[in-house]
C-alpha cells in the first residue's frame, strides 16, 4: 500500500477529524505539518497552493493522489479500507450519521474557522472579545440542534450512532474541543459531553488529540 501522508495543523479541527478516522481504521500515516499562523500562514505558500488551491488543511496524499475536504477524505478511507467502517450498514443509518457530521462540518465549523475570524480582525477590526462571542453564538446554536438530534433518539448509543464510533463522532469531538477553547458553557448539552468523554476514552481518539501532534507547542 502507498504510504499515506496527512498535511495537517495540530489545532485544525478538520485535520483532527481525519486523524481520528485514520486511527479508527488503524491506517499508518505520516504527518506533514502546515502551520496556519507562522510566516503569514504556510497554507498560502505556492507549494501548498499546488496541493490545495483552497489553502486549507487537511490534505491527504495517497500515492500520487492529493485528497481534499475532510468529509470526502473520510468517506474515501471507508471505501478504500472497509474494515472498521465509519458509516453504518443501512442507508437510513448512514443518512443519519452523514447528517450529524454535516451539522458540524457544514453549519457550525465554517462560522468559527480561523480564516473567518482573521477576516473579522484584519478587514473590519473586530475586537477579540467580539470575535469570540460570535464563535460561541454559532457553536451554541449548532450544539443545541445536535443535542436535540441525539437526545432520546433510538439510534443514539454509547456514541452518536450506536456503540461504535462513526463519521459523526469524528466531527463532533474536534468541535467540542473548539467549544472548550472558546469558553462555551457545555452544561446544556449533556449527551454531547457524554459522547465526547466516551470517545476520548479510546486510544484512537487520544492519539488524534491536538496536544499529541508533532507540531503542537511544547507547552
């Protein structure tokens, strides 16, 4: 098998999703750090733009192929290596897991993404306290919906869907990490917190944590 190489930033939640998926599938991979803040952002270099014209991480290199967008990367892994599936067996359950994943990846995360917050700062001069308030607001909106989708649903188990981690958990745990960074009160979301803790008890999630990455600051 061609060696997998993940272009990643330690604190990028989209990269975090893919690291979790790779670990759950027990796939060996190398990390190629892309520092999103150093030197004006290494994602803006000509070399990285060639890998991803969007100037976003993650990018997963598989042989000569450069794979982009975290959710499509995770589904690619599922199709290439079906063992330890990230999606359930039935179409109905797969739809639910994809929908949960997209609540985070399509509706919550883009509004508190680094480039959005940097635009507020650099173009409009929005103070840090207001930028963080913006991020907390949209995370709270998304988490309220996510909690409602999980709470008392017959498919919710130890994890978002059943008793095996899925694509939905790969997306949820990094977003909860972001929420903690921004100081969001998580007490209104007990199901989310319970599932996050169940996930973080697994070595695959622990190994994917931002602090465990080779490019994480020593402190």
